[in-house]
C-alpha cells in the first residue's frame, strides 16, 4: 500500500475523497431543494462540513456540481425500478411506487429547468442522460404491469413520463396545485377498462 509523505495511504485518501464527494452531493441536493440551483457555494460547503476549496476541487464549476447532483439522483431513480419490481406484490404496485419517486424527483428540482435551457455546455447532455437512464426503467415496469394485465398495453414509457413531467411543471409555485394528486389520477387511468 502506497503511503505519501504525511503517512496517509492512497486507499485511505481515495476513501476520504469519496466520502467528501458524497457529502458534497448530499449537501448540494439539500441546498438545491431549499434554494434552487443557485444556492451559495459557501452554504453547500457548510452543510457538507468542508471548505469551499473542497467543492471546487471536486466540481470546478457550479454547472459541474449541478450535473453531478442530478446524475446521482437520476441513478438512484433508475436503480429503484428493478428493486421495486422485485420487491412489490405486483408490477402495478411497483410502477405506481416508481412513478411516486419520479414525481418526487421532478418536483424537487427548483431551477433545473432554467439551467437546462441555459447555454452552458455542461447541461446539454443531462436531459439525454435522464431519458437514456429512466425511459428503459419505466418501460420495464410498464411492460411487466401490462403482461400481468394490470395496465393498458398501449401506453409508451416516454409518453407516460412526459405526461407525468408536464403535470409536475410549476409544482411549488401555486399552493392550490398538487401534481401528485393529478399523477395519481393519471396512473389510475392506466388500468384496463
């Protein structure tokens, strides 16, 4: 095991760096939820218990940090699909629970839509990544539920995700609007007639 001049092994330093990065991603996600993607870097550093320099060492630009947080959250949503399918009583229940996670993901992304429309190159690939990772997960859940006769077979995953996404637009800006309620109605409409 390699040891640097300070006596710290390379493996330990990598483990510390991974912990710092995870702490930064969690802190940034919490800050973005509270304040949007323009949350002050010093606030994110304080939440993570690290210095501002540590953030810039891991994520040289704000765009790098935003992309890393959302990619991490997309991965969590993608990984939840197979887990739910394996652990729920029926594929329809798994689909409904995954849609709930997807809605939570969408309604807690204050400022992401504006960031995605910006000219920053770091955001260009994020939407494609989002679709590439999540559409197949939704398709697998939909196919399983359709094969079990629990939902209509004529709904495409992209179509469903787009509908859910559109129902989530503006969530949090109007206390009279609850996108989760309308998404529940949409999901109930998937059941065969």
